[in-house]
C-alpha cells in the first residue's frame, strides 16, 4: 500500500500518512467488493478506529466465507486478527494467525502462509514475545523465498528478524 511511510521500530506497526488514509477511506466508503472491504478494514485499523475496524472485519470475514475463495477467507481472518492485535488482544490474535498460517501451509499457499506468519510475528513482537516473533519472521522468510518473493519482501523479513534479535537480547547459555 502506498500509504505506508515506514515502520515503527518499537512496535513494527506501519507509519502512515493519516491525511492520505482518510482521503482514501472516504473515496472507497460505499464500495462492497472484497478488496475494498479489506482495504477499508486496514485503513480504519491504521487510523486507530478500532471498533469500526473490528466490526467491518467481522463483516468482511462473513463476506469472504460466503462469496470468496478459501484464500480470500484466510486473508480476511488474518486482517481481522491484526485488528485484535491493535486492540491488545494478543492471545486471540495469535491463535487466529496461527490457525490461518497452518491452513495456508497445509494447502500449499506459501504467500498466504507468509502473510499470516509475518503478522503473527508482529503480534508476538508487540506482545513482548521476541523469541516467538523471531521464529515467525524466520518462517516468513522461508515461505517468501519458496513463493518467489522479490528482494524487498525478503529484506523486510530479514529486518524483522534483526529487530526481534535486538529486542530479545543476548541468548542465554545453558550449562
């Protein structure tokens, strides 16, 4: 998305241009296609309008379940889980992201599995579980490579792994 200006180093959340996000939200407000609904959920989330984002996220999951593909449903569920993350419901978000990642991997959809693992890692990172974050980011990197992702996507996963390593601190030596 062109609205992302970078990522916050403490949370790994997107840093966005709120004016552009508000304008885009107004532009697509009445659209009912699944891509428009997903974009609206994301915009509401990054704008901090979390109650609206969660309500629309629930609607989007129902829409995808009835009119979309299984892949659409997984993307919708992961996006809704990111709203839960932003609301501080880390355990619920983790469970949903884990389930989606496992299903995507089981179906042989590496790009969707990578999407789920990336967000699961960001959720764990924000919750302070840096070991889990690192594992999720490593899985993201592996799946992106498998899916033939471009260098920018691979670099993003590597940066996330490094961020988790920095926050995790030195490894404990067991004797």
